[in-house]
C-alpha cells in the first residue's frame, strides 16, 4: 500500500492502541522490504549492464534483468565451456 493509504488505515477509529502499533510495525516492515527489493534490482541491473554476455541475454524474448542476472549467477563464466552450447559434463 501507499504511505498515504497506510496513514488513512492507521487513522481509522476502530483500532486499539496495541493494534495500531502492530499495524505500524507491519507497514514499516513492508516498506523496508520494498526499499530493499528496489536496491537489489538496481544492483542486478548494474551487473547486467556492465557484463556484455548478460547484456546480450536481454535481447532474447522474455529475458528481463532479473532472469539475465540469475542465468549469469547459475552458469558463471561462460568461457569455461568448450563450445557455446556446453552441457553439464563439458566444463574445462
């Protein structure tokens, strides 16, 4: 929810003080999680943009920054394979 919606929810008269405190804590946690997620996306984007191989993956239909970053993290250095289409047993 947006901060103004959170404030509106907290202003409702039906909340007891303990409930209002719990809701505020939950909203704080959610806002922190959203901020952390945005920070991680910026880090992934920077990595993908700075890596020519990962940047190339973005040209494929359906591959976004998160997927390109994940593929790069799983595969590692692509140059360790003898051929561009390496199998699990072909690592040098």
